[in-house]
């Protein structure tokens, strides 16, 4: 069976609207989703961006996230079929408890949860076969480590799809069908 690592923000739920709202409320800066063509956000100073991200990871915002359609059902199926599920998020360690409560609240089964700023190193330590993430940096690092990358397609990562051993789809249903043959091979 496969060992699958799955990111949270912009992977399990739509994160961008929350980040955009907080940037507008705090600094009057809009972060339009469709215009976010790179992973770098240059319309905010670095510390302003850090503050906005910190606010997106408050307990209230974590617990209020709505999973993408079919995300929980897909992961539930994978877990029921014996795949090992590692949930990983680029979040501060202190958010782990609220994150675990959210995962329980939405009924998402998992074998391991890790909040840190170096996902790929942890994935290598755990012998992960597939990393599902939205970050071009993480997807590229995973590929370089021999880990299959997979993602929901976003404006900032669409150029990576199928160019560098990275599987992409517009939604979780599509991602499940694109990944299934690869998971079956590993079984």
C-alpha cells in the first residue's frame, strides 16, 4: 500500500479567499486568486504577509474551513483500502491541536499529523510515496526526492502539471481518478 502525504491549505480546503479577506481587512491589499501566478506574494511586505497567514491559522479560522467536495470521501476511501495517510501542513506547531480537531470534525481519517515548515524532509523520513500539495516549491522538492507530486490545479502551480512528474486535476474527483492507477501499482 502507498504512503500518502496530504497538505491542508489550498489542498483540503479553499484557503485563498480567507487570506485575501484578511489582507484586505488588515492592509487594504487585494490578493485576487486568479492573478496569483507565482508562489511569492509581493503586494504585501514580508511581515504583513506573515501576520495575515498567522491569522488564517487561528483556531476559529482552522475550525471554520470547509473541505473541498470529494476530498474527505477520497481520503476516507484510500485509508479504508489500506493506504497510510500523513496530513502535513505549513503551520506553526501550536496549531496542531486545532488542526487535529478540524480533521476529526470533518471525519477525515489519518495515521499521522505534522505541522512544520519543512514538509518534504518529513515525507522522506516517513517513506512517503505521494505528496499532494499546492506549493510549487514542495512539489518540486518532492519530485527531486523521488516522491510523486500531485495537486489541485491553481494559478500558481498549473505550469508544473505533467512537466515534472506532477499529477494535477481541477478537483478531488479528478485527482482521485488520475492517482488511482499509480496507487494500484504501488499496492
